[in-house]
C-alpha cells in the first residue's frame, strides 16, 4: 500500500471545508478545468464515479451493440472487459508487444475483423502511444478509445493523451496519477457532445468509507506503521472502500454513479498543481532509472520526458513464481513499497477470465510474471535517504538474481 500519488495531507484536510460549496459547484468547476486542460469544449467532458463507468459510456456513445467485437489488451484490469458483455458485444483479447507495455501494431492489425467496432488502446503505466496512421486508415470502421487510467497528463509526441484518438477515459481511483479516492471521466471524441448523465449519488456511508480509506493511504505514504494501523482499524470498522467482489470475481458490469463531492474537491486541488507534481515524479523516475541501470539484466522502458508514470515498472529476466512474496521481500529490504501491477493478463490474478484462453497472449503473460514497480508518490523526497533505499533495493535484487542464476 502507498497510493494517493499526488495528494498531500494538507490538500486532504483543507478540502473538507471546501465541500461546503456543494456538489454542483465543484463538479461544474472540475468539468471546466478539465476542458481547459485538454483544450476542448466542456460538453466533451463527462464525469463519473470511476474510469470503468466512463468506458461504458464511451462504448455506448460509439454505438457498440450485439454482433460487434471490442478488442481489449491482454494486459489490463478486469473492470475494463467487464463493461463489454452487457452491450451484447463480444470481447477479443489481443496480446501486447514483445518486451513492451502496450500493443504491437502489426499484431493489433492482424486481429481486427469486419466485426471490430472499438479497440481499447492501453497506455500502461502512463506511457502514451499513438495508433499509426496506416492502421487507422486501413480500418476506418474501427474507433480507437484510449484507456488513459494510468496516464492522466501524459503526452505522446507532445500531444496530450486522450486528444488524438476517438475519445478516452481516465481514472481518479486511489492508486492513479491523481486521486479522488474514486472517480473518472470520459473525454468524448471531437464532434461528439452529450449532456452530463443523471446518475445516482454515492450513499453517505460510502462517502465516509472514501474518506477513511484515503486517510489511511495518505498516512501510509508518510508513516508506514501509522498507515498500517489506520488501515487495519478502517478494515475492522468495515470502512474500506474497494471494488465490489462481484465485479472482480464474477465479471459484473459497474453500476455508474455520480462523481462524489469529496472526490471532485480533491481532484481540483491536485489539478491546480499538476505541473509541479509531474516534475517531482519525473525527478523520482530519473533516480529510479539510474539506480536500476546498475543491473542491466532488468528491463526498463523508455518514454518521453512528459510521461506521467503512475508507477515505475521494471521487469526481471525470469518468471517469478511468487511475485507478491518477492515484492514484500524487496519492500522490507529497501523501505520502498514495491508493487506487482499487473499480476495477470486480467488483473488481479484470480479475477473473472471472460473466456481468456491461457497461453493466447504470451507477451502479456510473460510481463505479468516478471514486472514489478516502484512508487511515484509526492511524499517520497528525492534526497540522500532515497539513494540509500535504492542502494538497498539494488543489493536485494542482486542477491535475488544471483540466487536465480
Ligand atoms: C488499466 C486500467 N484501466 C481502467 C481502470 C479502471 O479505473 P476505475 O477503477 O476508475 O474504474 C483501471 C483501474 O483500476 C486500470 O488499471
């Protein structure tokens, strides 16, 4: 644990009185601010309680229906494919590129059929990519929708992710670039505008859950022991906010709700400091990159300087039998919270398979078995203490790699 990547404790506390201005005020302001950032009209921004709800709205807006096929990357979160079957469309998983984080264009092109209506384009870990012009021209019947859940604010060749395909969805869930606890939005494609949907509000108990869970994340990022105690208490009181079990284990679609008031305020506070937050994370990435370069067996990925990494991934040369156990070991040794995203082609491991056939996406499976990640949280200072932690991480990884050799 250690998320709420861009949120400060002060922003969290000082957001509470700001909530007095009310939902309508904050949602309208957020819609305006997002429209300004993406240089689009406000009618192209639709706010939701999650990225998955925004995806469902985009699929519907593109007219996905019975008989259509939707291509989903075979390295994603289960809540992404969950939104397709309720529309009557079929899912097709397509592998990511060998040694890559996102699609290989030739593999994607080979998978597109006359029935393909939408391709969900991944930008995993925040590394933004663009579908090549030849592919878009060859398949004019296909709409390319960006899954920007990991890359809010990332750019590809200077263009802001979400602005150059056929619409995009973003997430403001705890672990994402900007944390509203939960939340998300759809950026509609150019030429499309829809009214804000009338959605049920989050219940009062859920707003308290959000508050309690976020508080534990914020404490964990600064004082790990206090964070653990806070989370244990929150759990005991039944106040942890998380995805419904039926969504994760049974593949149920999400029931969309309105973006909560608390989330709207928190997101606005972080948006106001997006540039400095991204600069801090870029400095962390530079340190991580340099430290891990001491072990050339590890795989790292190049990305433009204006990438908003959600976490910093690196992959081991061999498949790891128990990645979670290794991540725990490395976290203990280094004092940095090492993550396991994604631990399966349909994350998390053990979630609903949606008919995925084991072995059909070898590159996604290999990545899921080898990738670990480092946190990108503004509570982590770029200082001598970080260098010491990185030195301990490299020592622990060296020991592990020697043991495997
Ligand atoms: C790649 C990816 N896409 C989409 C989502 C869905 O975002 P949300 O949790 O806001 O529905 C997630 C999140 O967990 C994700 O990792």
